[in-house]
């Protein structure tokens, strides 16, 4: 059981906070960050929300007041000397805040992690959450309910519902428990419109994303076992379609939609290397597969970034390694 009273004590005992999340944030990251922002503002705390990456266009509706800032060294480096507490949400590896990592490591104040991923880095004073949670948004919900630190309202409910809905794959992933459905039901009581949220995230795509998806789908291949499917996205695809990196989120799931496929892999070419996303069905631990290539994540959803390498170099290595998990 998480010691949420300790987190409450940290909040009450300090004045200023910096909230951040991982590179290329998803809805759980942004929703959790903004929900916690709302909690702190209700308590009249000084709070800053700064991320390495810009908020993806399909999540900007969550931040209607534009409180999240994109990290700029000149404008934000002094925050790491100014605030009392830094809270990382929806990640537990500090390299995922990229340009802010060194500032975080040198920070002399209280370092907090709120997250639901495996194998947290030993870089925090306090960690709240565990892998039993479906989403970081669920952790924050439990924190609010168990401590009564603030009252739930529409603004927080929208953030938490969006976080939980997306990280459970619209309530279809394995960690979608009866508790998760009860939480969602309660959040709807605050006026959250599930149809509207789903539409904004999944049905208001830029044309560039659909064109990029088309290019990605044309590359899908099966390995020799017919149980592994993979797709490739190159820099040329990004350039030709006008899409950006954030729009690739979720593409790998199309690999798992093929009959008989148990592992799906997306190879994404970056300017300085490659990003590889892994998905699996059942008990196949793609987090262990990702760990073989310095990555990590969940049992059925993981990934890694490899610098100064090519897809051609690593694709056969990764496929061969993946076959060992079938």
C-alpha cells in the first residue's frame, strides 16, 4: 500500500513545485501532470509544469490554459534552484526527461516519482505507485480519495479519466479491473463526456498522421514463425507526409491485429538512431525483450531508443531476440 499520507505531508510542508513528464508525452502523462497541477493550485502552492516535448495537438484540449511550458534552458534552468520539490509523473527513468536530466540529478530539493512502470531508477527520494496500477492517473485518483487532500471536480476528473481510458486501451488491456471501471464511472459523475474525449484523442487526426499510417501499414512483415509482425517508419516517411514523432503513437498495435501474431514491433528511424516499440499478447514479457536493448516498460507494452545505429543493423537482431519469447 502506498504511503499517500507521506506524499500529502510533502505537499503541505513545501511551497513550490516543478512537475514534468517523459519525452513525447501520452495522455496518461499529460493528464496526470495536469491533475496534479490542479491539486497543488487548489492548495495555493506555487507550481510550474515544464516538459521536454511540446504537448501533442490531440491532447492540447486538456491544457486549455496553456500551463505546460516547453523546456528552454535559458528560461527554465533556474527553476531547479528555485523550487522545493520536483515531481516526475508517468516515468521512472530520468533519461526520459532528456535535457532536464542533469538539472534533475543536481537538484538539492525533494525528488518524487509517481509512476506505474517496472524497475524504477534509484534517483528519487520517494516513489509512489507500482505496476498494479493501470495508469498513473489511477495512482493520483487513489491519492486524492485516500488522503482527501482536495475535492474531486470536473477539471481533475477530465484529466484522470483521459489518463486511465487511454492507458487501458479504452478499457481493454489486461489491467482493466473492476476497480478501474468503478473509478471511470465515478469520474463520469462529475460531468466528463467519454464520447467527446474519445473523439478528440482518436478521431480528430491530422491528415499527415493518416498518410503516415498508410506508409507504415505498407511495410508490415511477418517473421518466419508468423507470430511476430513488424513495421518500419523512416525519416523519409515523416518528411514526405509532414507528420511528427508524436503521431506514431499507437501504430504498433496494428501489428497485433493480425491473426496468429503474438508480438508486434515498430521500428522508427530517428535523426540520431532508432526507436523500437514492442507489444505482446498474453504473458509474453516484452519488457524483458526491451531490456535486452537497454529499454523497458510493461509486460505487454515496452520500448527502447538506440542511438547512432540503423534499422538495418538492429532489425534482424531484435527479431531473433523476440523469437526467444514466443
